[in-house]
C-alpha cells in the first residue's frame, strides 16, 4: 500500500461577524459593506477602517460607533450590513 500525504497550507481566513455582534469597546476592522449601501460608505464605514462600538440607547438601539475619532450612531438594521474582521487573538499589540 502506498500513501501519499500532502500537507496543504491554507491561509487562515480571519473571522468576520456583523457589526451589531461586536462587543462594546472591542475594536475590529471593517471587512466589507453589503452591495448597494453607498450611504454607509459615504459616512465612513469603509473597508479597512477600524471601528469600535461605544455605547447605545435604551434597549440597545441605536448604537454609537467610533470611526477614526468620529462618533456615528447607527441602528441595528443598518449595522447588520457591515461585516468586520476580529483581531487575531494570537497577535500581540505593537507588532
């Protein structure tokens, strides 16, 4: 019997979640915004920009997000169209 085992190295895909699922105070990078939502791009939700949920209104809606020093309030229905990449748990800050 002959066994040929190949090790396939696949780049680890970063975990992405929708913006409302990001815990308060945790930073993430915007990965993408759903197609057709240019309004979100125009107010600063651009791929590659760091975003951090700050605080929210009563009942959790709307929620305030910090984008490059600017605070923007967004309802959950709109924030569901923004996908963010969580920072790598193994990476150290400053690297």
